[in-house]
C-alpha cells in the first residue's frame, strides 16, 4: 500500500488540534514538571541525586500517560489498546539510543531517525507487535512525509538547544545559573518533550491510524 503523505502545515494543525483537546493535563504537566526539575537543580546543583532520578522516572511515566490520553481523546483506541507501558518503554529506549547516536553524526541523521520513527511510539500501544515491528511499520509509513516531520522534529531539537544555552551561559559567567534561568531552561526542555508527544500522536493519526472512531474506555496502565 502506498504510504500517505502530509505536509508541514497539516502536521502543525493536527498538533494544535490535539493540544486543544487536553489543555488542562498538558498545562499541569508543563508547570509541575518544570517546577520539579528546577527545584532539584536549584537545591542540589549538578550532583547526581536520588531525587533527580525519581523525578526523571516519574516524568517518563507521565509522558506515557499524556500519549495515552491524547490517543484516547482522538479515538485512536477504537480497536482496543494492546500494548502497555513495558512495550512503550522498550520502543522509546531503542528509539532514544538511535536518535542520540544519529545526533552525534552531525545532527541530521538523528533528525531523520526521529522523524521516521515518530509514529511508532503510538503504534506499539495499539498493535503491540513489538518495538522492532513498530519501527519497521513507522519507517514505511513516513516515507513520503520525512521532510515535513523533520522540520517539526527540528523544532523540538531547537527547544532543547535553547534550554542548554539558557542554563550554560549564566553558569559559565557566574558559576551557577540564577533561579530564573534555571526555571526557563527547564521550561524549554519540558516544552520540547510536549512538542514530541504532540508530534508523535499527530503523525500516527495522520499516517498510520485507520479511520478514527469513538475511543473505547481504556486504562493507561
């Protein structure tokens, strides 16, 4: 079957539509996660702490919950939800490692892998055919929309770069970033995560999902 094709504007409008479906959960996630990371960095600095590890683990699960809620609200579980958190975790670990390796190779390969496997994180929840199969299906489905997806993926990447710059520049000047800079840096990083969540669900709905139907009642766990 010929893969679907979508342009940059269509993807952006779908991301905006999804964001409007869940304004309260998305806002709470942004505010609470930013505050948690900012508090941990302000209080403990750059030291590795159990508090920081716990925040990262909770954040990872909350991202999964956001993806689930957006998919359910968009009617993407009409045929049922087969994959759970473990399937999601395996996929995201493999995806993340591939992207990190790709970004080390002059950035562009990382953006390509990010774009081509973007919908797979949702596909693994719907079909649960395994992470490798989800990557294969995602790669095939995004073949005609790689450029548009890469531009949106670059948006999340630039937010991450801006986050690092906001934190690093004052830290290099004064030894540590002032609280306002710490909050802003973490806010930009959290916004990058939300951008990728919206992009994942939008790309799945546009490129891989069957015709949307009413969502069945499901549980995220």
